[in-house]
C-alpha cells in the first residue's frame, strides 16, 4: 500500500524506453557535413560569407547604376561612393556572421 505523500508507482511498461539507458542518436549526414564539435565548420562559414558578400556587392552595384552619372570619366565622388559600397559589401556579411 502506498504511503500518504508518496505518489503511486507503476511498473514500467515493456514497450517504453528508459531515457537514461538509451544511446544518443548518431548525427544526421547533413549535420556531420555542416556542423562540427565547435559549431558551423569554418569552410562553410567562409562560403556563406563569400555568398553574402557577392549578394551585397551586386545589390549595391544595381542600386548605384540606377543613379545617373553627372559627368563621364573619373569623378572623385563617384569613386568614393563605389569604395564605400565595396566596404559595406564586405562589412555587412562579417557583422551578420560575427
């Protein structure tokens, strides 16, 4: 008979798995490829950085082409804007992956 204050115990059913004795699940193939012991593998992180940088670079290029140039040829302000766009195309993926 159960004592007052103690919950009734039931015997474990034959089909139930005990969590403490179950073995850990092996990692999936996708997880083995992309994730290592210290998180996302370095090669994949670099590839994601390059892909995000390319997307930013082409997006900024598309935006800058929509503005008409004041004069053909070399212009310091146009060069400055292009350099800032290139810098941001490298900085934004670094901040995202940081």
